C-alpha cells in the first residue's frame, strides 16, 4: 500500500507540472507544445484517478481483513437497555 501512496504523490506532482506547462505553452501561443502537454496532463490525471480507486479498494480490503475488536463482539451481546 505504501508504494501506491508514493505513486499517487508522484503522479500528483506530475499532474501539477504538466498543468503548469500546458497553461504556459498555451499562453505563449505554442499550440503543438500545448497539445503535447495537454496529452501528458490527461494521461497523468487518468493514472492518478486509477491510483486513487486502487487505494480505496486496498483500504477496504485491509479493513475487512482486520479481526473484530472485543468492543465489536460484546456490542452484539449487550442488553439494549
């Protein structure tokens, strides 16, 4: 799970850099460069979203694999009064 967190941080950095580069190239008027940077931005964004979904699935599986605590087990047997 730690590698997925590191990958997410790296992808977020790449996302910010490519967004800045795309905005700069578009403002300067370099349409070909802006199109390339926009492509990198889109691919990085999709990869970041996939990493986010992967992390949510991993955290859900980790939570389901945890043994129940004593409080969870005793809560079912407790008197509702």
